[in-house]
């Protein structure tokens, strides 16, 4: 009878947990001779998923939802029996804050790119010159750049600076908390490049390929899913479905050595264990540190990560006088505001907020304003309130606030990211057999992207062993 081999997963975020869950299911179903261990450095699971409950509120301190159209997250929810716990967001008008005015998001736009030309002409958020420059996308030839380029370069060439600064940048950079003038087009939004190349124009491409809006008899369903009782429902249910002897908290890896077909894993408490296969779901910058004697991961040394912070603010609803009905706003690039966006959570996600109360969630930490993340809670709260008071009348102080900092957690897919990733994976295959990487540092930062990477790595691991 063959020896039971050990597969170690390093990292207990959504990628690591999903990997452990799917891997254990395959092992049990197919009666495979493998043991799994999941090592998490901290005392909690879930990574950036963190839900707090207070006074009847549900406060998401990390991501608050995931795109309903991205199948891996929905598929996992169904596998866990959570489909009845899913809830879509309330739809409503979203805004862009330009100077001190909240402008309605462009009607019919996709990620800031206009598709309804009449709505573009009618929109007050752009000057006449800005609108005409944006329409040059219909006439300009496709890009002849060989290889990768920055999002900022690509979109500025197609649409001009005004549409990019006021509309496209706040939406795209908000997803990655990054600088679009450094972000890789091919690693983040290759679909726009493909539309340009195929149709000669991004606007024409979107008009040809996007589904035409159907006539609705009621409210359009929201594009995002959350769980009725908080996003940590995912984490809790995954934990329940993974054998307790698989998960090991407070197990921080200090070094990994590959010798004679096995991996020797050293922990910070001087304990060690061995593995036949290893799956790293940690941030990219961990890899050069733990594989100290190898240059395989040198391309990741200079890969940056940004920090962000968010503030949840609870009010009695009577304390906020709001002229605008909607779900929140993003902030134009180059503005004097330090917040990058604000969600009117009680409107977008009513299940999070008791009746008669209001819950706002504001974000700080532009790539050019990283110091704010290191500021005290009091300074961050005051900064956020000062900016919010410019857009709405707030007559009283918040009943409570929750400040959450995320240090160096937003990996930046800078120009050339896919080439660097391919180089690393080729080196892994050549020098570290049975070693795999997955997670937000590599092929998508959203929850569905991480879950999809977990699915893929399980197939590769089982195919490899």
C-alpha cells in the first residue's frame, strides 16, 4: 500500500481555505492517499474577509461582496449549501465627486467607458472638449504597442485625460487600489485591449458585445452578492467543512527548503514539518523570504503592494441630510479630497443596518497618499468626516466608528506582470517540483478570482501527484 503523502497549504485566506476544501473533497471522494495540512500564521482565518457585528449592524472591514456574474464564488456558495443565504445589493444611482459636486455616473457606461453617446453628450460631468476628445475613440486606429502597456497610457490615448481622470480612473484604480499609469493593461483589463483590436474602437466593441438591457417590469437586480449574515459566512462554512486536524493557526513559516524530493518547512517557533507537495497562497512578497536560498522568486521582490484603510460610521438617520438618492460615490483623480470613495451602506445593503439608522463606509489610501493609513484612528476619522461634510449635511457626530487598516495587502499588477509571473512559474516547474502558487498576488484580486485560482491549483496538484 503506498505511503500517504502530505500536501501543505500555506495561508488561511479565502484562496487557502478554498484549496483545502476542494482538495479534501477530492481526496475523500476518490480515496486518494494524501494528508492535508493548512498553516496560517495568524490566529484567525479568512485573510481580508473580516466581519464585525455591533448594535445590530453588520460591518464588513474588508470586501463587502463579490460579482454575481463571476461563477467560482457562486459555485462555491452552492457547494457549501449557502445559496439561500445570498443576497443581491440594492441598485441605485452611483455618483462621481468632481471638485465639490456629485455627478451621476454616465448612463450606459461600462467601467467608465461610455456606450450611450447621447447620454455622454447630456452629461454635465465633462466639458464639451472632454466629450469630443472621448469620442475620438470611434476614429483612432488600434494601438500598435507590442506587449504590455499601462492602463493610463491606453485609456488616455483612446479617450483623453478628462474622461480618464474624472470617470475611468476612480473606477478602475479603486478595484486594485493602484496607480493606473503603472498598472498592467493585459493583467487587469485585457478585454478592453481585445475590443480595441477587434473592433477598432472600445466604444464600438462594447456596443457590439454587451447584452442589450431588457425591459424591466421592476427594479434591476444588483450585480453583487453578499451573505445575509455577513461575508464571513464563507469562512465559517468552509471551516466547518474542513476536518479540524487539517487547520493549524499560529503556524508562521520562516523558511522552506527543498531537498531530495521533499520540502522541509521551518516554523518561527523552531518546529518543523515535511511535505511532499506545497501550495503557497500567501502574498507574493513572502516567497523570496521563505525560499531564501533560491532566486526563483526574485521577480517578486520589486513587485509593490499598497495599503488602504476604511472607516465605517454609524449615525441615526436623522443626523444625515442627503440631497442625493443612491448607493455612494467615487472621487475624481487629482481632487483635493483624501477619501477615494464612500458607500452609503444602509442604502446599498439594507440588511446591514437597523431601521432608522445610517451606515457609511469611506475609504482612504491613494497610491500618492499612503501615509494616511499610518495615521491615528482619530486623524483618519476626522479626515473622512471633513471630506464627507463637503458632500452632505451631517448634523451630529457618529454614534460609533470602526477604523480598519490593511497594510501592504493590495498587490500591484504593474506593466509586465504576466511576463514576470510566467517566468516564475517556469522556474518553479524546473527547480521546485510539486510546488504551486495561487492567490490575489497573481491572477486577480477579487474573491471569485481567488476562489477560481484555488479550483485550478487543486486540479494541478492532483494531476501532478
